[in-house]
C-alpha cells in the first residue's frame, strides 16, 4: 500500500464511523483544495454517494472564481447543497484584531446553520500541519452548545476509537484529513484528478496558497502553474502555508481565540 | 530529498517522560539540528523570549499555545514533522504532567516508536515508570531511553550508568526491552545529531542514528484475515459490507466467516469508486466494501475472517488496562465496551491486580484508581469475537467508555479461558426432532417423582463427591431413580478423548450437561459432580436441561480446600506438577444466582447432605 493509500484509508474509516454513529451530519465546504479532497473522500467512502448535505458558509466576500467553481460543481457532483450567510462585521467582538474580526463572521454563520438544521456532526477539512493550534485537534472533537472548543479538556482518542456518543447540546466536529499534510493534499489531488479553483496556480508571478475572504487573504510569490510545480515548490519551502492568512498573525493568540470560539 | 523518500511513510515517534525532563526542548533541538524549522520560527521564538525577559527557550516551538507558554508545561499532544537523511518523521510531544495523562495516551497510542526521557539530575521519577508501562499497554514495540540534562550532571559516565541500569531493570520487569540508552543534553545539543565532545566515554548511537534505526512495523498482510464490519450500505442495487481489513487479505471468491454470528458466505465483488479497474484482491490497511454471493444478515460489530483461522469467541476475558476515569474502576461496575466496531455493556467481574508504578504491585485491591494500571476480568452478556494481541493487534485491544468519554484502554488476554466457538456452533443441521411416544408425565407417574439435574459446582476439595455419593445412597433407599455423574464414570468413557486444557474442560462439561439433560428427560434424578469452573459452561448445561436444572454451589474458600487437600492435588499444583489446576493457575467463577448454596466450611458433612436432601425432596417428590 502506498502512503497516499494509507492516509486515504484512514480518512474513509473516519467517515464511515461518523456515518454509522451520528445522525444529521453536514460537510463544510469552503471550496478550497482541502475541502474538495474531503468531498472526494466521502464519495470514496460511500461508493459514489454522499449521504450528507454540503454546507457552504458564505461571507459574500469570497473570490469570484470561488463562486463560479461552486456553481459548476454543485450540479456536476450532484450535491445536496445548503448555504448560510454570515452576519455583518459590526456585530463581531470588537476586542479581536481587525482581520480576526472578519474571520469571526464565519463562526457566527456556522453557529446559526447548526442551530437552524440541528446538526449533530460537522465534517471539516482541517489538518494538523496547518497551524500549531490545529495540531492539537482530535478526529472527533466535541463542541458545546455555544460552539466553543475546550482545548484544555479534550477526550482521549486512541486505538481507532472515537467519541461517538455525547450529551444533548453537544455537537461533534469530524476531521477526516487531520493527519494529512499540505503536500499530501496536492499529491492526492493530482493522483485522483480532483478539480480546483484556478487561483492556486500562478499568474504574473503570484498564486494563492490558501484561500479565504478576499480582504484578508494574500497571494505568495510563485511561478507554479501546474500541480507538479506546486509539489516541487512545497518540497523545498520553509514558509508556512497560512502565512497569507492575515488573521493568524495579528497577535500570538489570535488564532487560538478564533478556534476556541468555534472557528474551523 | 529524493522522491523515493518523500513518498515513504513517515515514522510516528512519541516523546514521553516525567514533567520537566526536557521533552519539548529535545524536539526544538531535533528540528533545529535537522534544518526542519520554518523560516522565521527561530526569530519569532527569540522575540517571544525577549518579551518575557528570559533566555532562549526551545520548548516554545512546540508549546505554541498561550497557556502552555505561561505555565511552561505541555497540555496536549502536538504533532509536527521533520526529516532526516533517511526519512520523514511525525513527532508527537506528549505531556509529562500526570493531570494530562489522557493526552499523553492519545499521542502515544498512534506512534510506532518512542523516546523516553529521564533527567540525569532528578533520576527516575513516577511518570518515568508509568510512561514505560503505558508504552507496553499501548502496544508500542520500539523504545529508546535518553538520559537528558547530562550537562547538569557534569557529563558524568557513572551517573548515566546508574540510571540506565536501574531503568533497564524496571523495563525488563514489565517485559519491555529498550533499543538503547543515550546520554544527552537537549539544550546543549550533545549526542543529538552529532557525538558530544563532552562525553568521549559514550560511543553508542546518537539520537538521530537511533531514530533512523527504528523500523516501520511489519505489515499485517500475512496474518489471519480480520475485517471489522463498520456498516452495510444500500445506496443503490448493491448491498455493500463496508469495513477496514485490519489483518490478512481477501480475494473475490473467498469463503468468509462472520463472527460472532457464525455465518458464512462467498465474496462476490470488491467495490470501489473512481478507480482504474475494479479490484479482485485487498489486503491489511485498506478500507474496503464487499458484496456477498448469498444474502446473509450481517451488521456492524461483526468480524470477518476465513473459516480456518477465526477469532476466539467468548463472553469473558482478562484485560490489562490503564484507567483514566475520574472515579475509580470498581469490581461489579458496568461500562460500555468498545472492541473494534462492536459496542456493548461489560461488567468488571474481578480486579486481579493493581500495578502501582510508584512502588510495588498490590494484589488485594478491588478498585483501580485514576491514572493507575491493572488487570481485570471483564464479562459481557453477548458473545464477542476477539484475539490475543499477538495474533491481531486491532482485535486484541479494547476501550471502556463511561459517560460518553473513553476511560480505559488495554490489551486482551485469554489465558485460562476457553474459546467458546465450538460449543455454540451447531454442526448437525439435518436432524429433525421426533416426538416421543412416552411422555414425561407418564415417566414421572411410574417413578413417583419428576426428573431433574442437580448440578454441583465448587472447587476441588469443597465436598462435591462426598455429598453427591451420600445423597445418592439415601435417595436410592427412599425409592428415587438416581444416578451420579462424575469424573470417574465420564472421563474414563464418554470423554476419554479430552484433556485438561480450557477448551477440553469446556467440551467435557458440555457433554456432561447434555447427558445429564437426557437422564433428567428419562425421569432420573441426576447429580453431576464436577468443578465446572466456567459460568458460561454451566449456563449451557442449564439451557440443555431447561426447567429441570438446579445449580448447587458447594461452597468452600480456596484456603479451606487447600488445607483439606484430600487427594494431594493442591500440593502438586503448587509444586508445578499439575498445570491448569482450578483455583491455582486457572480461574474459578462463582455462581451468580445458584438455586442452593451449601457452605461446607460451616456445615458438617451430615448436615450438608441433609440440607441437599431437604431441597430435593421439596422440589421433586
């Protein structure tokens, strides 16, 4: 078995555990490379069917290419698509730094979707290697009724046994690609031929390595115009993936505060 | 970095040890010395330290959460990656503070090798021992011990030797052998990537050399097939049984057995989505879906195997476990067992041993306190399909859940308990019951009493035979059709082909149970006099005889029986001349709710017989 087969198999196992044990699950789709891989893995796990709704939290500030991509693949992949609008930035915690305040809108959009649809499980495409706080996540990670993450008291997770029962009011975040790296995502995207928003490929010496709202996402200098180029670039880079995401870097703990409040 | 090594599986390494023995510092140093730090990270840490007015602190690399930086201890496991010339590593930093043991377990359980740190200055501490024990309970095969902070111990060879010798002895006592012992200073970089100038007396491998010497665990393809059924899907015309192959391999056309339901079917296809061609074989590690040629009812929780090497079926097993619950694990308590994809209630029948990693074993305990490890006997109502861990790691371990959260994990042992598979498998399927012309009532009318099975159980020396034979003589004179089944008349004939292994003992009792039921049906009073140590066996005998069954516990403690030792058997068992002797090497399971208890430590032999006769007279006459 190749390394990609191994991590794919683990993700499929997690998807199937979630489907067997939890009612009313949705997959969060940001339309980025990671969540496209997550959708792909769901189709692998369930033999071409996705037995969950696909939830898009719309900031209304995404790149136009992102909306075009959505419009095309909702139909082509026959998705049970649901969207939720985010509240205006003025309603966010004013003590957060500016970019984090913008990012916090997504948390609120997510909370209102959970309340509206009564989801008990949300599948999110986060990875441990993205960011130091996410490195501490569990595959099955409980959130209380405010959506908050208790980083300091997480359930133990071992022997492929996950927290699949929980008290009322709690929902579970399921992270099927937690163990993947950025490079793994690219190699798998290439092997499987998974489509992508073309902002990841360089134009005029710049490309996006990570996609978020337009105002707080910055491109990196790059000449990578194909997936192979991107893989070659990542194999030697020493720049972190989320360096172009402004909200991570405003203060030492800004990302931790976002995550604890329920951000993906 | 060549493409070859980039595609290779990264090795997962956990770093464990007592709090403040230098785990996070070691990781910071490993990253730096292998050139794996992202750009700007050193500078960011430098700045962070300056803001706090403290010297450069390697540990900040891992402890990137605010609270951890302020307290200076790791709360949760962190996973980051680095590369050496040989391969890439996922490195897991596990907290050393006892309050965060569940996080240490989470981190360590997924790793393939471990580095265990001991502070040269402080020496071996409680968590040093506890973590060593947990590595063995988690099934982590490779461990190297690093004696850290050698700079604070003056790079003294004798201090290193003293700690290494002491800890090697401890590891051996729990059945673990270390891959090596290395004297290091993580802060100063001694013996990490290069040999230390300060310790010319040490010629062994550096930390990087010992890491590169660790092996990936061998694939489980050549083991007996074990597929854990996760679900059965009917999204379209196909009925797909989904699950992961934990060991072995499957091929289209294979006949497979599902346990514990004991159903068989042939694999019709291996299903997959978006693959170049449909697979015809699959092996350990793959998450697959199969369709079967015949439609049998299979559900989540079953284990798929081949018929020639199936898992063990049992409703009782021993577990070596670590306990994470807020309240202690107690004898008699019921938890939720998670074994593979099966979940069911499980009761702690006995706490056999508590291992106190601080000092010595305590064998008299009835509870396991938070963060301790121990051995228990666990019993379920339903049958389980499981393995010894050396046969299949995934089906040889278990988790206990209480109030939604995992509270224990451990390894299974079946030592002293039989495989119940053969006893529950119905082989003769082409036999049709024929109604007898002579009714039970007619037989009872002629005999003047009903038939029944009086099943004695108890330790050797408890008085079963004495009471049975005296009662038989008395009942015969009172006009009863009565017969005693015991080792003398069963073992020499009907069961002459059976020995004393747990399986043979179970089969012995199964046959006695069936014969006793026939006798009772024929109108006899049958007294069976066997130790019959396993509750499951006695329950089967009860099922065979239905309402005619009476379980009679001939009760005397092990100490009393050993003191009596009428045939000298206990003495021989203690001397090792007899193996698998009940009460000594093999368990005796007391009845839960026997119809009658005759306590022979309290009653004289005559009174014991009288009590039994009174019971029988009241039930049958």
